């Protein structure tokens, strides 16, 4: 057999291997989808007729401390804090941590919320960068602002943990808007189960929606392509992915933009790590691993109906930075906790959940890139037939669209709002366009993230925010 024949045989076998991987992954996706549908059914049954208003005046309601780190968030911090102070929850404390911002973030906070400097003694259980000043609002006694030297998001959250007084802490991004009743919904697992370490809610895309006084008053589907496709991605990731994991071994990720944790457990575990860009996922894995090893609680739930809104990038440059950072964070966290892989000591988390995140979430872009290159080369040398390639693409495209439609249907049951038919159709259109060019770009960005991780890169990359006050206005063109 000559070299051409050997190459053709290798390419054919490569395509078969990619096909087997595709079938295996999509079979598991079907199981995950079934689990998500069942979980939503059970959730709706359990919450039907629920009176969350009882939580507002109940003396047994746990105190929740909302931790909001802010770095150069002058454009969005006022709207974000207003939204936090407007939350429908009785025992609420809001701790905003200004992490050495170089813009006017602290000045905006002082001016808009009538802050005065205070002197208080607190136990620094987790070491952080020095705190320069503490403030409390004269207008809102539940608002505390920490001004500290820059140490990164993890350091800011740890400073907030030291100063918080609540039994539960809600970690959010300062550029996140929480629905007014979200905490009432999010606290539900902690009230019903003693073994819950943490809970996460749904993150939705605010781009295109109308925001007034820190509240999304008119949810709309994004009108711009990049934001629209990301809106579909977010719905699928939360309402299909994370919801399904509730019954298949629990979640490994709670979004850093919106999560609720037991404060004592987080402090006992040492707080957030500084030397990773995936600090939110790393904390969840560390808490769950520690729970298994000590015989303590290790349950992490996803609750579909608490909603927080976030602004997503509308520039390819900024979006690419975000996705390669997410991939670096995932690689770093999985390597740190590699002892979990196929380890029966950690139950379904070690035998099912961790392997999924390794072989699907981490390695999928590598397999997809190899498969795409193999198909192109195979077509060029005649080792792969054109009809097979077309059928394979249509199958992959159709299955991805099916998952998107399923997520949109689940969304209709989990989050009731007055959305025009045009918005629902627009989300479907964005879902149809996702696999054309955009998906290939995300593969390239994630591969870049893996390469950067192997080279030891730990930088975050800059993010650009337009601010929620402009969420209902057309976005400017891409920068840079």
C-alpha cells in the first residue's frame, strides 16, 4: 500500500472515530435532556401554589449577604446596586467590594448611596489584600461598601466573606441584575434540605431588553447577531445542561455571576483561590470534594426559576477573550481536581459528572477541530464521500437545533413573562444561525484557551461594558 492509500485509510478511520464520539456524546445529551425535562416537571409540581411571600416576614429566614465585587464598573455599578437593594427578601445584607478600581466606581457609590466611613472590628478569617476603608449607607442601612487594594475577583470575594454576617452568601458580578424575587426562589433548597452546600440560578442575556432603575422592565431578545446567539447559548446551557445534572450527579459549576453558598462551608474550605481564572467552578469542586471526604454535605442544586441578567460581549474580540478564559479556567480546575476522575469514592460526581466535563466540555473543541480538518482533507483526497459529509453535517446541525428548541420550550415553563411572538421567533432564528461560522469561531477560541493554559497564561483579558442604562438602545460597533 502506497502513502496515498495509507493516508486515505487513516483519514477514513479518523472520521469513524469522530462519528463514534459524536454518537456517544449525543446519546448522553439525550439522557441529559430527559433528565432536565423530568426535573422541570418535578420542580413545577413542587412549587405550584407556593406562597413565597411568607418568607418576607418569617423569623427563621436565613440572612443572605450578597457579595458584589466591582472593578472599573462605574458605568453599571449604580444600576446593579439599586437592583440589589430592591430585592424582595427580608433578611438581606449587600456587601459591595470595590477592588481597587482605577475609574470612578467608589466615587459613584459614595455620591449615589450617601455613604459614610465607618470603623468596625471584624475577623479576617481569610487573608486578603489590605482594606483601605469601610462605608455604610445612611439611606440604606443594609448596604456596606468595602474599598480595598486590587487583588482580583477572588480576593474581593474573600474580603466580602470576611465582612459578611449572613448564614448564606450570594456571589454575583457587579454588572449583574437580579430579578426582585430571585433570592426567595434561590433559597428554597436550603430550607428544604440540610445537605445543600450551594445553589445556582439561571443567567439570561440583558442585551436588547429595557432596564429602568436596576430592573428589567421589558425582556426582549437581542437584536444583534452576536448577543442573540449568546442568548440562545445561555438558555441551552442552563435550562438543558445544568438542570439535567440535578438528577445525574449534581452540578460542578455555579456561575460566578449568580450563586448562593453556605458561608461557613466556604470559609472552612479557605474561600476563593487567587491563582485560577475559574474560581467559581474550582470552589464548587473543592466544596463537593471536601464534603465527600469528610462525610459532610456535598449537594449542589440548580434552581431554574431564579433569574439574573448579564450583559454579554457584542464584539468578536471581547467575546474571544471571554471564551478562551473560560476554557483555560475549565482546564485548570479539572487538572487541580484530577483525583476525582473515575474515582468511586466520590460517587456519581467522580464516575459520571467529572468525566463528562473532561471528555466533552474540555476536549470537544479539539475533537471537532480534528474532525473538520479530517473531513476537508478526506474530501480532497477522495477518502471521504461527499454524501456522507453532508449527512453528517445535517445530523449534527439538526440535533443541535433540537436541543435549542427544547431549551426554549423549557424556558416557557420556567420563566413566565410577557414576551412578544417576534422575540421567541428571533431566538429561534439565532439558534438556526449558531452553527454557521459562530460555532467554528468558538472552537478556535477554546483551542486558543487550551494552548494558553499549556503555556501557563492566567490573565483575564479586558472586558468592555456599555452599561444597563443603555440596554434598550442599539449597541455601538465592535471596538478594536
